[in-house]
C-alpha cells in the first residue's frame, strides 16, 4: 500500500511524505531552526526532539536541528540521515497516532509554510559551479567560438568547473539587483554602467555531507554517500560583464552578485526511484572518473518569467536533470582528486542544464540565441535577456506513481540597477 | 623618542611594539583564542580582557577575542581596531608598569611563541585571488601566448581576479601534499598521475573588516577602511593541471589543494609609514577605479627553498609589494562594484608579485622561465619546479628607522604524492 501521511497532500503537491525535504525556517520573531516540509506545513524538528519523539543513539539531534543551518545534520553522515528520514516517515504516517491524535503537540509541531520565513539552508563554506551539460557547452561554443569545434578539448575528459562566490548565495524570494560593472561594447573603450545582458542559468545543486580531510580524495564509488540532497539553483549571470572579464581566469563579477537557491533540500534517498542512466561517455573517462552509470535523475525542470505587467508566469524553458553529461558523483570525485577538502554544507551546482531541443535550453542566451531569436511573451512584449521587474521562477519535480517529489521554487525578481 | 616595549625586541626582529600583528593561537591542550605577537611572545588577549586591562566602550572585546578566529574583532571596524591598538601599545610600553611590574600577570599574559600552535587567523568565508602584478601577467603572456601582446586586452582596465577555494587555506607549517590529477602532456591523450610542475606563487593577502551588504558596493575612497591587515600568501599551483583545465572557466583543481597563509595579520595601521606611490596607470581606469595613488606599501618579500638534503634555505626570489599595478583598495572596490558582499575575515590575495628583474619573479615558472633556465641550488642540485621534500619559505618585512614590521613566515614542505 502506498505510503500516506495524516497530513493531507494532494497528488500533484511537491511535498508528500515520500519527499520530506529539509530547510531552515523562522516563525515570526523567532530564531531560525531546521524543519521538514510536509504538504502546506513545516515540521519543527527541534520541537520533535524536545518532545522526545526524535532521537538517535549515535547523534545529538538537538544540537543538529536547533541551529540556523543544516550543516550539523549534514555532518552526521548517511546512516543518520537515513535513520532520521525513516523515523519521520513513521511519525507522519497516517497510521501513527502519536502526532496525529495529539492536538496540542500537533499545533506546536506543524507551522503553516506560508507563515514562516525561509533561509539559505546551510552555511555554505564554498560554492562550486560546474559546466556539465554538453548541449549548453556546445551552444556556447557554437555562438562564441567555432560551430565545428564547439566543445573545448578538455570538456569530454573532465567535469569543467570553477569556484563561485559563497557570500552572495541567497534564498528563493530574495530580489536581485541588476548589477553595475565594466563592459566593453564592440571595438570602443570599456564603459561603466548597468549590465545590459542579464541572464538566468537553470541548474541543480547538491549539498555535501560529512566531507573529506585535506589531502584525502573521495573515490567515485563512495562519492554518492557524500551527497546530502539537491536543490534548484539560478546562477544569475551578467553576460556582458562576463565577456570582458573572463579571460584568462574565468567568470568573476559576472556571477558573484547573486545566486538563488530553493529553500528545501530534497534528500537523495527521496530521489532514488528516479535514477536514470546517463548517456555513454565517449571517450571513456580516465579510471578515477569512469563509472556511476546510473548517476542522473529524471527530474523535470521548468523556468517561467513573469514580467511586471504580466498576469501570470510564462514558461520559457522545459528541461530535465537527465540531460547532464557528467554526474554529481563524477563532479564530486573530480573536485577532490587533488586532495581538495569538502566540508559539510558545501554547494556544488551542475551548470546550466540544456536539453537537445531549443525550448529546453537553460538560459536566455541560448533560448534567444544571443538575442537573434527574441522570445515572445503573452503580454506582447519580447525578451532577449531579462528586464527590470522580471520574476524568474524555477521549479522542478520527479513524477512518481500518484505522488511528486517536488523542489518548490527558486524565484528572484530583477530590481533596477542602482543609480551611478 | 622611539616607541619601545619592556619586552626585549632586537632591531631586526619581525614583531616590535610598532607592529603588533594579530593571530589565533592555542597553548598546549587548550582552545584556540586570539593573540598579538610581541617579540618572542604571544600576548593572550582574552586574558587581558579578563584582567580588566582591555576594554572598549562600544565593543564586547571578550566575545571578540575569546574565539577561535578573528572574525568577530574584524567585524568591529576601523575605529575599534585603532583604539585597541593604541591601548596595547600603551600596555606594552616600557614606561607602563601595569604588566611590566606584575610578575604573576606577566606570566599569564605572555606565552612563548615557540610553545603555542598557530591557526588560520580567520574563518575565511570566501577567498579571492587577483592577478595584479603587471610583470607577472606579462611573463605568463610572453611564455604562453604572444610576447608582442603579452598582456590580455582587459588587464590594464580591470584588476583581473577569480574566486579561490576557502576550505584549503592552511596556516604556515602545514605540509602540502603534491597533488594528483589529470593533465595532457603534448599531443597524446590526457593522463592521470602526480603533478609534475608544482609551483609556488609569492603573494600578499589582506583580510577584510566589517564588509558590505549584498547590493551595496564599497566606493574607492572608503575601501581602505575595510582592510583589517595583511599576511603572506603562497598560492601553490599545479601548472600542468592548470594548463589542461583552465579554459574557459579559469584555474580550479590546479589551485585548490592548498593555499598557505602566514599566521600573523599585520594591521594596516602598522604599515602606514611605508605607503608608497603606485606607478601611474595608463590608460586611466574608469572613474570607479581611478584613485588610491598611495595604495601600495614598501614591503620587502623573499622566497627561499630548502631541499631535503640542504643545510639551510636558499633564497630564490627577492621582490616587493610595491611592484603591484593594482592596489588593494582598487581590488576591493572592483570586487564589490556589482554588489557582491564581503564579510569580515574574507581573504583577498594579490596574485604573484613579480618585479622587473628576473630574480624578483614570484614563481618557479617565471624564475626558471618555463624550465628553460633551471635554478642552481647550493647542494649542486637544480630546480625547474618544486621537488618532494622542498620547504618553501616566504618572508616579508617593512624596514623602519631602527625597527622592522615583519610578517613572519608562510612555510610549507612538499610531501610526495599519494600512491595511485
């Protein structure tokens, strides 16, 4: 019989009992703490611990959950995550009375999600961004370099990535101010002013678990155990700033003004039924990277834009996490192969996830093909890049039999540039 | 009359009363806390607060100093740093009796530096590395691109930089294991194995103070107020890994296996007498970056290598911080111009500091000119890049009248690669 909670959750709702994503929330006027989303509610985890309903023989769950970040829980490792998840599913099960039948406990343990403020779920020590969609890398190479040699020579051999900025990772709902910076239009001298080519990048990110000591790489067959869970990521990009600054050290200011994450981290275990095979990798990667054939997930992804004059969001992109070439485990193993240490709560993102069809491209740059194919919007306007007032809404879900594992939203609205 | 302490400090000692650098130390078996170096001693700051000798009307110095990092103190801002520094100089002055004449207090407040363990002085939220020496950028461009167009088009317009890895910043004395990774020798397929071209990069880094909120850039005329102090940085680099991975997103694994910092942060105020003019910038930078003509410091820098069979270190490089083209304030302002937020304790490093003379080049790559001019060592060996067992020792100092503002050391010894 299908797993079901006493909390009512419609079949198309993102947060059924099969999901149970983790986040950090604060009730009005109270300190941030860890919770789990179930239906339209947040389950207050420190409250459960306090009531004696949530314990673990090997772990101090009170310290882990009565905290403004999930780092402590992430550090406890896979076995504890799994045990706690099982216990939460038991407590929330329609047949379990302990919460269901105790109105006083229930009213303290469950808060309406629309009444709380969400926060970035971990204190991100380091944020890394990869570039792992072949279609995206091919599109960019075709537009800016050589259509016949669109992929750079290293791309099929290593999950190319770079270090991003951790301080400017913001939670869904945080407005994003159009950045001001230096660009070089055409052959003239560089100029200073608001970014003209503001873009989103549709990505999935994962948060790391216990991590590894400096000098001790994580082999590929252990890498998945170090993944705590996944979230949606919008790696906002200032294309004109990027173009002028990125040679030879990579993107810097073009990406560090904001990165939006969805507030709920979906545990890897919830996604297990949705594993899919990645495409065969040819050439075969070097042995340290060769493996993880089932390392991708069938997660539908959508990006919608709602302009300030529009009545509803308009979907501009439909993609899927399975379109990635390199898996999360391959990214993680590559990241640590030199000995680089990961810490609990680090964020590693996929890079823009573009599928094979033009409507599945994960950025405005690709969707409007460098401005040559403007996107028509329902209010009669068109978009080459993002306009002030545009709200960019990313959603994602894995469709199960009669339930959905949803990611909620990664949303951000573009504010006009500051006056200069 | 010259400022002098009752603690005996010879004229060529790095840590006189004019310096008073901050660090984080732990006495054997005790928790890390904040201290100041004076001569061969560490002054225990929480102990001074506890004894009622160090207070501030606007700041909780107990919380700031009884901490395993300096972030709390850094967040208090320039006025508090300045007030505390003045108070410490008063307490340590040869004419002040309160510490000098109290043997019991003295024995608790001063610990021998060789008896304590030093730590990375701040919890580094983000580490950024610039590329601000014109000679270094020219050398690299000459070797790898075109001697006639060695500088890339953006270099004279923006302080080029990239995000580094914060987790792998280690304190002086931490051994550095030669990384293993993917490289592509010549025309053949990529291979996996120990880095063959391991290098150091001589840099200076600065730690940030109170920082700025996301979306609020720091203008150039306020930037210096946000600099807490300076330290030596060795940005270890795996040149062969870097060459294969860095296009188009910049250095990643080639730099993230270790970055060494010296344990003592020299306050900007201690360096004030050593300000020097930067060279004129032509073309003139855009207005937001145009200024800070006195933004460099006359700080002598040296790199020595001691191979495992050598009796003493051999100096391979003599450079100076004044050889930088872009100043710290310019780097900081550029970093925030898009709205990127800095947090207390972030580390921003200069990039390799190479001077005009070949013996002032700040990396093995340049000193041995891509392996074509091996460096002769006193034991008869030679170096193109670093060998296992090599200890790389960076030192720096500003020479005053009868005293030195020293930086101590940023040292790391190369361990052999792990077996693969």
